[in-house]
């Protein structure tokens, strides 16, 4: 299933060091993970900033490890006015689980408050696997894409 993914507003702020200059995300070199959340989660693009804001909604299930999965083969590129982030499709196989949301976050720091969120994917309904694969397919335009200036 390919679905659109949305930026958390503060990801752009954090990408440039945060308000006080102490934060930052290096997509290519930092450990970036994806985690699955249940249907009780409600995204808040404006306020959710770190793993601490969303971790209570993480699912559990056979074949799924807490914290999700580290992304492999990350690529950052540009196309015209767009910055595009992509990586290998994450997959949990075999697994038995149910998920409604996926979050992308910087997972290397120890403290949950320092694990900065990048974006989330709306799976549009509860998806499940039963003793089989649960795979996310990124949009063909990349897993996260953002215009560097407004389109007119």
C-alpha cells in the first residue's frame, strides 16, 4: 500500500538547529526509524515534536520490536523546488499486528524527548497482518517531500 506521508511542522525547525540551536537532524547520517501506531493516536502536526509525544500509541505484536525499524539505504535529493527523502520500504515479516499510523523519527538519542519526529503516514484504515508480511510502500515521489518555496 502506498500512501501519502505528512511532515510534522517542528521537523523543519529542528532540521535547522531548533529555536536555541541545540537540535538537528542529519537524514543521511543519523539513525532514522519508522514505528507503527494504533488507531487511538491523533496526529498533531503543529505540536508533536518528539518520540515522547507519540510513543504511548505504539503498537505491539508478533514480529514487531518496540521502537519500530531503522531505515536502510536512506537518500536525500532534490527535484526542482522539492527536497525528497526516501529509503527502503520497511517490512515486518513474518508478523501478526494491527496498525493505523506510521511515524518517522530520529531514533539514536537515549531520551525520548530528544528523538525528533520527522513525519507521519496515514494508513487510512487499520491494516493487519496475520503470520505474514506487513510492508509499507513509500509514495513514488519519496517518503517525505517538501517544497523549499511556495509554488505559484
